[in-house]
């Protein structure tokens, strides 16, 4: 069976909500196996076993969050040259901008020679103060709708073999 690995990290809940919404939509959209993997638990073997990927993480100090970066650091060379051409999509939960985090994540995927099949949405939670940044996040329906569509599109495309 075709499989989609959703690999995510979240410190304050925003990216987890995005990943979960995309996961739910992917499971409803097609007859594929959808794996929901926290970045700290995901392995090189998980990447090798999956047919496509959806990465979700927060921006932290204008970069992808450290735990997500550690996932890429830990798995990068083990799968280099072994997952080329596989489809991926990504999403960023940001406090204000998210552009550098998106660029960093997409550059890593380009190094793996993955095929980006959708634009990477940045869901901005407008957290500017220390208290807002550290608070548990609640993602609104507009953001959740965007990532549901992303998850469903990726799943349907994998199932139909168009990616």
C-alpha cells in the first residue's frame, strides 16, 4: 500500500494542529497508509519506507525549529540518493514571517532531490511578545482549511500515482 509520512514537530501546539488536520484529511482522501510521526521519533527507515512526505514545523528564530532540524541532521545522509524523486509538501507555523524557515526546509528537500508538489503554506499566528510566543497556540479555521487541502491533495495524488 502507498504510504505518506507526516513528520512534525511542535513546541506550543500550532504545528501539531496543522499536521493533525492534514493527517485527518489525508486519511479521508484516499486509500493510503498515513503515518503520523513526531520528528524526535521519526527515523531514516521511516523515510525509506514512505512513498511521500509532509513536513510540518514551527519557525524559531527565523529558522526551522531545532528538533525538526535535528531530525533532518540525523537522517539526511542515511537516505541521500535513496529517496530521490519522491513527492513532498511542507507547512510552517510562524509567529510573524516564516520565509527563512520555509527556504531552509525546502533547501533540505532539494538536497534530497525530492519533488515539491505544492507551495509551502506559512500559517502566521502573529505571536510577538514573549508571552504570546510561549503560549499554547490555537490555529484558526482559515489555516486549518489550507493544510487540510494540502493533506488531501498529497494523499489523492499518491493514491492515483500522479506524483
